[in-house]
C-alpha cells in the first residue's frame, strides 16, 4: 500500500516499511516526524508555521498573515527600491502621511504602526473581493479570517513569488556571487554596509 502523506505534520503515526526490491530484499522506512516540544524563539515558530510545519490554528491565521506581510515588506524588492531612492530623499520626517492605501508608497511604510494599518486595509479589501459581508463586527472578523487564509495559501502556492524567510548574510551572498556572478542581494548588502541583509521583521 502507498504511504499516506499530507500537508501538515502528524499524518505518519507509526513506523512502516515498504518493500521496493526482492533480490535482495530492500525496504524504505516511513517514520513519524519529530517536533521539538517547545519553540523558544517566537520568530522561528512563525517561520515554521508559514511553511506549514505547525498548524495555522496554533499561531492564528490573522497573526501569521501579518507576520508574512512584515517579511515581504523587508524583502529584496522593497529594500532595493529604498536603497535606490535614498540619494534623492531629503528627510523622511517631511513625508506627508498617506490617507489611503493607494497613496501609501513603499517608502512611506516606516513603522510597525504603518504596517499594521496596511495589513488592516489589505485584509478588509481582500474580504470585500471575496464577497464577504462586512456590516458587523462578527462579519468583519470572519472576512479578515478568510482573507488571511487566502493570503497564506497564495504564499505557499508560490503565487506571491519566491521568497526566503531567513536572513541572508553577506558571506553567503559573496559565495553565491563567486559561483553565479553579481547579485542584487550583494549590491544591497554592500550599500548598507552591514552583515545582516534583512532587518528584524516587525511583529
């Protein structure tokens, strides 16, 4: 019989053997996966949940979607855009606050409060596009949950592009450039003048 598999851990509960050869006899062993009983680092736990190693319900779909948006906001395209605009930008304090989501450009997202506002607007907008009612607090909460689930599904299916959830360090980028040539990550890391390419994502 074929081995049962699934997108979440906990499917394999017993040790099983599958014969793949008869002369000599050869078996493939299917063993249950083992997860550490406690994850001390919050961000490690969020990353594991984003990859599907931990059930979404353990963390909460809405909180997980918020962390995903924080990571995407710290990703290479956003950071490279900011680096290219730095020379022509005089002072962030002179930026006028955006009143709508369409008016808020990437350079205006400078604080966790800004990111939380964008997250709320995005979830509400996705909920409306999904046809969810938004005429009461309960309906709005249901719409935000469905929007969060949709956003997580898009990320896991690759519909949002390819991203790494881990920080890429300058040493790793240098090794990659030796093998494959200059990379955008290397240009940005040198521009920033620091070892860690990505800052800590706002939770």
